[in-house]
């Protein structure tokens, strides 16, 4: 459990201390996880310090588990990187144990207490607090609770309260069972935060309830609380007051002259006009409370940043002039029916309509359900646009009241089946999801200010567009291309918009000068990303061919297109150099795609160049035959990574054309023809593959040899990682010549190759062993890790002449039912009698052999093997193994030797041995039949 939470390899010194830490925490999985998260990547000294801390003495009445959890939480808390995260952690302990916590509640409390110093925007504080929440989740101090909430576990909460009691620089939280059972009055006076959860009706009439240092008071729970006017009169330092399910007169709050955040949620309230006296108030929430009218005095709260009227179902009047007065308001939350009342109420008042030019907009708006577009247009003055508006829209076609769409950042409002006309000039970010009624995102017929003088500015501020699960969407922009500008659009992401046939017209695409990211997923009818001609358009758009420029998309860096079965090609191009900044191109499951780039109108012979493309991924493209038109040549000079999977018609020549001008570092071929694999290594000019570092070959059923000619392996002298999976016709991976020339190979992974018999072929063993050369060759000089799994026809791994692997650290072989020997010597029976031959694996630390039912030996007879640094041995279900191990007390060295005539299952009942051991546990003279307690 501890190892899983370290997420990286650790040194042997740290591993030893980590084992001690895990042993100390064995009674508490919670402590193990928290410690693992806190100590990953830390130095040995930190581990030792943690272990010493866990061994501290028990306090009176304290259980061992409580002590360990507290010490682990305290260590994790000390390792948190910034004070904001620490204070947010402590603040979370205010909430009832194990209850879900909404991020917005933590954000509002943090604002009220001034946790994020020097930040004067709720949006910026929200970012800080959300980062803190993420860090606390990563540290396992908080847990996810559904999609939108989190929680603090009971054990962590108790530890947090204990941390607070020892650190006076942070909040002093007093966890009480009853407000009337608090300790001495002087204890209450020193307390800076109280969290009280009532489970039954209580009357709070505390004239003696004094807390001159109290900064936050949380009165929660489902029990009804009746608050007298005297209860709060002595709490003059209070900054945050949160009351849930209570009966309160606002007159009781008049003395709270330092109050910054007031949460009166699901309460019965009266005397609200007194709230106008709370000049320091910045956050005010009436969420779910029974208020019928919002008093005009609320407009006197000059510092108010957030007003939450969400779910105030009795609310029947919100004066527009009140909102105008709240000049610093950033966020406003209310329900849909408020719009109708707001507009109609003002319309009736004094026989006049509200004038938009006289209304100052709040800088942020959040709406639960939008039904009345007209009232929203009246709310917002086009000359004083808000900096942010969030809209939570409900699909009226469904019976359920489920939030289905989100739009945010600057001002987003819906008008029937497209975005509001008001927002077309100012919106910066748009996100719409799960909305059946959408036919077009933007439509010129609804642009109120779409005159010739300002038409160029429509959507000119838009930077991000995300559309998901819009089954009836047909257009992003419906109207004349000249009426819209997308000059700042940088991100476009679409998913499951099945009626969409194209994204942009050519004339609009030519203006996408800032587009950096384009991602399209699951659009079944999409034929073209850019409609190249008027014939492809569903909109009456006037196209002047003389004004059309070649497609460039000068800033596009990322292009991903998957699950678009009707797509014909990605782009049609007319010039040589295209997409000058593109670095990532991924295309998958586009079954009609026959070519990536179409160039039907271009001159023959002109090369196409994508100068910065570094990664190319082509997956499940059943009809892909060529990369670009046959009359053009493609150049990808910066290409480093290529992945081709299940592109059965992608020709060998097309593949060679793609890679012949680049210096590849990673190649991954999955479900391709064996000829395609072979063609790569037969390319003229070995320099093309001389930079290759990683090679993956998977599910290439007809592949019988990876490389056929010696010159091919010489070109791979820098290869470091080789992964071969489910290549069923392969019988061997390397010859001895290959083994000598793969100088940089460090990791070898082989899985599920049915016909594989040897890793290194034995056809040259005799000639090699009889060589008269005095200099013995070194094979795989940098190989560090070997992992082989489910290769049931495997007979042996290596000839013994390859056994000196100077940097091998890990050897794992699992589920190879026919494997008899790890290292094989054809002349094993004729070993010279004058002495044993010694093999040494100077760096091997881990030897793991499992479910090898026919394995007889690791090394041949007549050899002794030395492991100077072997630390972990796992020999599981290897019943015929005749190799035994021994070590000397005074030395860390482990020796292994294969015994004669000791291969019966009865003699070596090793199938009972099912766990890994360290050599601290190993007896001095151990053989496979010997038990280890």
C-alpha cells in the first residue's frame, strides 16, 4: 500500500526505512497512504525523521492508531507548500465530519477570513482555493465526494483539530457538543472559530456568550435554531457567520462591524433592512431562505462582491436599481422566476420601463434556469459589459430539472436555440453541453447591434468554444461570414455533435489567426472540417473567390480528430508549407478517410511541408491509403514520434514517404502488415533510424523477424526501449550479432508472443564459444530491465555467452509454461573438470520468476552465479527448479548454483512458496525446497 502511493522508484536506503515506516503504520491504512503521498520524492533524511516521529510516546488515553494518524497528518500538513493550502485544510475541519463540502462554501469562508492576502477578486481567490483543494486531495487529506463536492475523513478531521491546538498562528477551532457546555469562559474568549452542529431545536439566548476574538461562527445541522438579538452582540471581531436552519432577525447583526461574509441559508428571516448597516459585508447568501422581498437597503452595501439568492422561492421582488448601486458586485445567483418578476415589476412601477443605459451590470452572473431573454437584455448595459457571466441552463424538453448546459466567462445567455444577441460582441469563453434544442451556436439574425459599423467586432473577443452532446447542432455560425470575426479564437473542442457536417467555411477559417487547439470527437456526419466550396455549405453565404487566400492556420499547434466516420480528409491544401506551428496530429476511427491532406487543385510535384510536426498518431483508419495526394510529396522534418495502428490499407510506400525526411525517436506499430514493419528498417540511409530510442511492435501476426539484415541493426545503435506484444509468428528476437550491436538498449518487454522460442537465437552459440579470440564480446552492455510474460513456447532466454549483462537490474519472467532454462549452454554436459565457471550479475537487484512449471535451472550445470547486490527474490510456482542459493553472514553477496539430479517435484516442493523475500530473511544455505518462515 505504501509503495503504490510513492508513485516512483526509490533507492535501497529509502526502501529499508520505508519498510519500517509501513510496519509501524500497519494498523492504519489511512496513515500509510497519507505518509506515502507526503514522502514521495523526499530525501532519506525526511524518511528517517518521519519514522522517528511515528515512534513518539503515547499520551494518556490515546490509542496507538490515533497517534499514528495524527503524526502522519501532521507530517503531511508540514509538507504542504503554501500557507493558503494549510489554512484551507484547517478551515475544512470546521465542517461536520464526513459531510460533503461544496468548494464554493470553502471559497466564501476563505474570502471572509482573508486567507488569500493581496488578492482583490473572488475569481482569483476561487482559483487559489481550488488549487489548494486539489493539493489536499493529492495528499489524501481530502477525498472526492461525487463530482462537485469533497470531504474530510473523521480521523483526518480529529488530527486537524489537534494540529490547530498547537499552532496559534492559524485558526483556533473549538469543537463543541453544546454551546452551553463550553469550558471556562476564558477558553471561549481565546477561541477564534466555533463549529456547532445542532441535531434538535435549540434556543440561543446567550447574554453571557462572549467571544471577543471569535472570527468565524458556524451554526449548522438540521436542528432548528432560534437566535435572540442578544446572542451575537459581543462578537465584534466576527468576520464570517454561517447559520443553517435558523430563525433570525437582522437586527441581531448590527454590532458585527467587522463582518465580511454572512451565510443565512434555509432560514426564516425578518428585519432585513438592518443589513444595510453592515458596511464591511462582502459576501451575502440567502440561499434557500424564505424572503419575499429584497429590501432597497441592500443597495447600501458598497463593498458587496457576491449576492446569492439561489432557491429563494418566496422571493417576488428584486429592484433593478438595487443591482445598479452594487458597483463592486462580482457574482449574483438567483432562480429563473426572478427574471420575470424583476422585469415585469419594474415595468409596472411608475408606468416606465427600465432603461439599459441606466443599469450598471454586475461583473459576474449565475443563473439556474433561463426562460426570459427579454429581461436579461434589460439587465445588461451594452456599454458596461460584465467581465464574467456564468449560465447554468436547463433543457425544458425534459421532465427532469437537470442542468444540461454551461456557458461562462464574460457574458453568455441563450435565446431559444442559439446564444443571446447581446453577448456576441463581448463573450470570451463558451461551453455548451447536453442541450437538445441547439441548432446553431451563433446566428446573425439575432444580433441586435449587427450594423455595418460594428459588425466586424462580433465574436471578436471569443477565445474558447467547447460544444458537447448537442444532437441537433448543424452550424457554429449561421449567417454571412462577413458579419463575424473569430480573430482571437484559440481553442475549439467538439464532442458528439452528430448533425454537424463542417465546422467553418473557408472564408471564416482564413480569419482563424489565433487558433491553437482543435479537437473533434464523435461527430458522425462530419465530412469536412472546413467547407471548401459553396456547394458544401448549408448557409446562404456569399463567397468571393478573389478574396480567398490559401489555408494557413498559422498558430495551430494541436489537432485531434477521432470518431468521425464520414470525414473525407482533414484539410484541403493548395500551397507547399502549411500549418507552420502544428506539433501534434492525432487521427483515429475515421473510417472514410482516404488521405490526411487533399490537394486536388495544387500543381503536380510541389512538396507539402509541415515544418514543426513532432508527434503523428494514425489509428483505426480503415481506408487510409496515402498521407497526401499522389501528385505531392510530404515532408515532416521535425517528426519525432509516430504511431500507426490498424491502418490496413496504408501502403508501405506511403509510410516510407512520411518518415524519410525525419529523425524519428519513437515508433509504435500496432496491427499493421509485416511488410510495413520490414520496410521501415529497409529504408536507404541508416541515419533515418539512427536517432530511434523507443520501438513498439504489437499485434503484428505475420511478423517472423524484426530485422533481417545486419545493417538494419547497426542503424538502431541508439535504441533504448523495445516492446514486443502479441507478435505470434516471431520465433526469436535477436541474433548474437544483434545483441552485440544494440549498445544502448536498456529496457526489453515481451508479452504474449505465442511462437517465441528464444530471446537470443542459439544458431551462433557453437561458433561463438569456439572462437579463438581472447577478447570476449559484451552483449547488451546497457540492458537494465528484462520483462517477459505469457510466452508459453519459450524454451530459453539467452545463451550463456550472453550471461554477463553488466547493468542488468531487474529480470522478470512470468507464465512461460515450456521454459526450461534461463541461460542455456549447448555443451553443458562437457564442462571442464578443473573448476566451475563463475558468472556475475553486478547490478541485479530483483529476480522474479513465476508460474514456470518446467523451469529446471537459472544457470547451467558447472556454473556458479554471483549476485553482489541482489535484494529481492521471487520464485513462485516453479516446482522443478534445481538452482539453489546461499549467502555468507558477513557479506551481502548471494551465490547460486544448479544441482545435479534434484529436479523432482517431491524433492523441491517449491510450488508452496508463493511470496517474494528479501535476503535479510534468507538462510545462509538455501535451496528451493527449504521453507522460509
